[in-house]
C-alpha cells in the first residue's frame, strides 16, 4: 500500500513537472512571437505599390550622386519579400504594423503627384521624405493635411510648384518642415507661400524645431510671432523675397543654432547685443540689407562656425572681439562699408578654411598673423587698399586652392614662393602695381591651376620655348598688359581654355596659324585687342571656335577682309583696324549677336540688308567711320532690341528708311557725316527712348515744319542738325515738348551706355557699350568718346534757319550746349535764355540778331564759352559774372556794341582802334581739331584737349580709361567664386 502510494506520488510529481515545462515552453513561445514585427497591412502595402506604379525611375531626377531607386526592390503580393515593412525606405510601427515613415530622399523618382495618389492613404505616417526627386512641377496636394500624425515633412528640391496649400496648417504635430529648393533651372522660386499663411503657420505649428523654406516665394514680412518658437533650432528663409524689418528677438531664441536669411535684398535689420548663452553655429545674412555696426558682443558667439554677412550695409569698424570667434571655419565679410582698418583681429581663428574679405576698406600690409591659419583653402582679400609686397610666407598656406588679391595697391615682384602652392586652382593678382618679371615656366609647378589672372600690373612675362615643361590645363587665362611680345608658346597645347585675354600687350605681326587649333571645343571668350597684330598667317573663312561668345580684335593693325566669328558669338568688336573690302554675307549667320562693332576701318561696299534685322538680341550696331556707300537698308522690320545704331562718317546716300520708326528701344542714332538727302525725320520723335540724334553734315533740307503731338522727342538729350540745308523758322512747339531737357536729370550715373550682360563659365559679363559722338562745343569740333549722362546739347548751326529765336528754348533748363550759329536768325536774343543756368557754351554767331544782349544772361554762372560775333547787336555788353572772362572775339563785328571788353566805351561817338583778337570763335568751318572732353561734373567743366588723334587710342592709358567698351567680369558661384 505504501509502495503504491509512493509510486502514485512520484508519477503525480512527474506529471506536474512535465506540465510546468509545457507551460513554460508555451509562455516562451508566446513571448517570442510577440517580439517579431507584425506583417504590413495589406491596404497599406497596396497603397505603396500603387504609388510605385504612379511614378517612373529616372536617374536624372535626383542630384545626389549616391541616389538610387529604393522602390525598385518592392515586391508584389505573393512574392517573397512582399512584406512592405521590410522594403527599402519604409518604416513601420513595431506594435501595429502601420507604415509610419517613408524615407525616399534621392530615390530617382520622376512623375506627377496629386491628391488622388494612394500615398496619402497612409494616414499613420509620421515621417515623409520625398526630397531630391522630380515631380514635374506638381502642386503640393492639399490632402497632405490629412496626414495629421506627421512630425516630419521634407519635400525639398523635388520640382513642386504653385501655391503651398493652407491645409498644411492642420499638421499641428510637425517638428520638421522643409520645402526649400523647389526652383526652375535659373533658380527662380516655383513655390509660393501666401502672405497670411506664414503667420498662421508660425501660430499653429508651435512644435516646429526646423523651418526650411529657402527659395520659396514669400514676398512679405517675417511675423514677429516667429520669435515665440522657443524650440526652434534651424531657420532657413534665404532667397524668399522677404521684406520689412527682421525681428531682432529671433537672434535671442534660446535653442537656435542655424539661421539663414541671406539673398533677401529688401530685408532690413541690424545685429543686437548677444548674450553668452546663444548657441548659434551658423549665421547667414549675406546679400540682405542689414546695416549698422557689428556689436562688440558678437565675440560672445563662441559656438559660431560659419558667419556670412557679405553684401550688406554694415558700417563702422570691425570689432576686435572678432578675434574670439575661434571656432569659425567659414567667414565672409565682403562688400560692406566698414571703416578703413586693418586685419589686426585676424589670426586666432585657426580652424578657418574659407575667408572672404573683399571690398571692406582694408589698408596696410597683409598681416603675418594669417600664416597661423594653415587650414585655409580659399582666401580673398580683393578690392581693398592693401599695400606692400605679396608676402613670401603665403607658401605656408599649403591647402590653398583659391588666392584672390586683385584690385589692391600691392607692389613689388611676384614671389616665386607662390608657385610652391601646388594645390592652387585659382590665382588672381590683377589690377595691382606689381612689377618685375615672371617666368612663365614656373607655372608648370602648379599642376592644378585652372584660373590665372595677372592683368593690369606692370609685369613682364618671360616666355620661352620648352618641350620638357608640362603646363597646367587652363580654363581661364588673363594676361592683359603684361608686356608680351609674342603669343606664349605653351598656348599651343591648351585644349580646355574657356577664357583667354591677351589685350594691351606688344604682340606684333600676324596671328599664328596654330592659334586656330587651341581649345576649339571649349573657348568662349577671346580678347586680343590693343596689340600690333597685322593679320593672319592663314585667314580662316569662319573663326573655328564652336562655342565662342565674346571676341575682341579691336585696336590692332589688322588688314585684309573682315574675319567672320562663329554663329555662337554674342559680342564681336574689330574696330580701329585697317580691314578692307565688303562685309561678307556669312556675317548674317551670327544671329546671336548682342554687340557688333566694325567701326573705324576701311570697309566698303553696301551694308548687307540682314545686319539690322538678323538678330532679335542685337543691342549695338556700330559701322561708323568706314567707306560704306549706297542707301541705308530697311531696319527693324522684325521685333528687335536695338539700343544703338551708328552709321556716321561713311558715304551713305538716299533717304532714311521709315522702318527706323520700328526700332522702339533705340536710344542712340548717329548718322552724321554722310550724304543722306532727305527732309527732317519728324517721325523719329515717336521713339520712346531716343536720347541722342546726330544728323550733322548731310544733305537734309526743307523746313522742320509744324509740330505733331505724336512725335514729341520727350526723352531727347542731344540733337545735332548742324551743317545741313534746313530752312524756315524754328517752331516754338519744337522745344516745348522736350521734357528730358527741361528736367536736367540724369537717368543714371556717369556716362550714357547700353548695358549688355551674358554668362560664360564661372563668370558673369557686365559689358557697357558707351555712346560716343562728334559735336561742336566751345568753338571746337570735339569728339566725345564718352557722353556724360547729364550732358544735354542742341546744335542747329550751319543751316539757313530764319526768324526769331523762340522763347520756349528758355524752358530747357538742363541744356549745357546751345549752338544756333551760322544761320539767318533775326530779332532780339530772348531774355528767357537767362533761365538756362546749366549752360556752358552758347553760340549765336553769324546771324542777323539785333537789339541788346539781355542782362539776364549774367545769371548763367557756368557759362564758359559765349559767341555773338557777326550780328547786328547794339548797346552795352552786360558786365560781371562770367561776362568778365570773355574776350573781344565773343563780340566782334557788332558795330553797335560797346563796353568791356571792346575798346568802344558806351556813350562815346569815337571808337578806339580795335585790339588784336583771336580767330573767329563761332565759325565751325574754321576748326577741324579733335579733342576729348573729360571731368564732367558739377561746377565749371573744363574741356581738356588731350592732343591725341583718334588713331592713337591704342595707348595703354587711353584704352584702360576711355575705351568705348569697358568690360567688367564678375565671378559667379558661392561668394563670387567659380564653381
């Protein structure tokens, strides 16, 4: 019995043990099962697969070189790997299996997306990243507002366009928002944020830590409520068209680390005093309108690694506390109006790799403390007042890839140690006072150098022929005014050049044949102007560079037929040479031209009819000072942008083509010194922008006639009808409508010009073409190579006008020159001429004027030249002011005049013997000298006869200072650097 009970108990205990083990196994199995990810929900898997079907895979849809198509591995239902939670770029909730994240940045996705897309059925999404794809300018679907659980939304750089939907305001849990970088190829914003939504966004989405709206068109003020987002760590609003004043409290946000509002030129603001606790790491304000002084407390921003305030309006001194910013790796202070100062604060920032300090009034020598910043890769000190020599210790900056010291006052020789900086890619030393010699073979050490600019110094480059030296492959090479006497031999092997300028040297003889073989597929800019080139070893029918945009051969001694540029050319100037023969018909293929200047040659024949009509882009057509004959071809018969037509000093005949009235953008029309036989072209008065009209020395005839209100010449500033055959009265209405001359205000600074701008690799070309003219001023026939914007002139001399001088001329208060000499005008000199207080030259000589000289003329205090000789004037000569400076010649051959400076005293019947006088001032036929007038400004303007005839304009000082074309190259890319 006992043994039976014991056996029973043993078996029972064993059963309990087995049962316990089974329970434990079941428990472990249940626990293990609960640790596995649940399968993706079928509905959400289907939604993702339909999204995949709605787009295409295109490798060019993403910019990131590491991009790849994540959706390519997604499997359909029933296939192995069809669980969407295991798919690339898909994130699921571990508990529920819902898709909560879609991470498809740089996934090569291409196509359109709209509100019916199944992507927006994934209502459990918390993170959505479609950045760096291309959705074909789709609008952001308004149903994005249904994704109420979203915490992160990134649609940057993905080709979205249109208005940002207000439904975005429903995403109250958003922490991260990035819609930046949705632009077209030119960088123009494609997304627009309505003015009211920005404020609502800030007020509703209070959890935001990151707001990136770069290059979204906002075009409004920044709401002050933005300063209430205490959790904000990153704010990017660059290139948004922001306006008004930037709220300074944003700088004080306790967690803000990244602030970028650059490229908003209408955004004003200033930097406040900073507190110690601010964690700012990156501060970008460049190219906005921040102003005031940099606060001394800026030195407290110890965490700052990047600071960009270039192209703002900051003033005052750069505070010494900048020395405390020792964490900086990137610093750009360029293009501000700081007080003249030194770089004494620089040297402790040893982590700097980028340093851009252009145009900030730096003076003194380049400080040796820069040698401490050995990590520098980019150093720009351009456009300052730095003096002294280029220091040899620069060779210690061995990481330098870019060195920009241009446009300073640096002098001395170029240290050979510069050529030890073997990582250099960009070296710009131009426009200094450097002298001495540079041996070009030293360039062979700089294997990585692609951009070299040594122009406008006093350097002499020594070139020698070597077959052993291997030179770098240049893209940009500027060697203007470097005393070169021949083409550098190393150019023979250059096949990647995009820019080559050798102007203003002493290169003689023909252009060698091998020049046509260099960089045939890449060269875009070529300037050989201002040398002594005589022609071509082998004259090509069309110049061989297939991508050439800019070609200057002017100011040489080129002979033979006109070289024809390739069809790609924008700018072509070959003026001031000795080219002969007709213009070849092939010129008509250059349909991209903006500037065509063939002036001052010996070209002949007829003007090809295509020239004034073949290019919609043509701004400047200058064929002046040649030997062209025949009629002027029909002009502007198609839509055009012509600003300048200069056909002066040829032998053109016939009438003006009335089609000139279609040149609605025309500002400067020069037809002087031809044989044009026509009546006055009153219909040109309808041209809304015409400023300069030169018809001098032709065969225009007849009366000017009655005025018509549709032909007002209301923008006209300069008109020269001299030495023609006009007759009749001067109608008063003629002058009453010339509104520009009444105001006397300039349209812009300095000189009249037509501005052309185009882009070549890494450079933006600003190319002003300055207007020029010949006019009789102050008794001399003067050539104006540059016409001041404020200069206004009327020259009707040498015709047969009769009748009175209209009083209405006195309303043209901006006039500087009035010449009505050598006509048959009669009556009194109108006292209203005393209102012309800006007048500097008044010539009424050789007419039949009578009466007294009005005393009101003494009010013209700038009057430098006055001539009323050869008239019938009587009475006393006014005294005082400028009249005390005029000689007898101003009043000669007026028997009834008396008083100083004439020897005849008023009230005396007996005249004293006349004193010897100078030659007849008012006679335009007596003068043929040519001078250049400079220094135009307020007060007395003195015309300086330079004493150089037109053929001597190749001299260095002349070309640099007074050239018709003064090009200005601006580097493009980040902070003005080439890419």
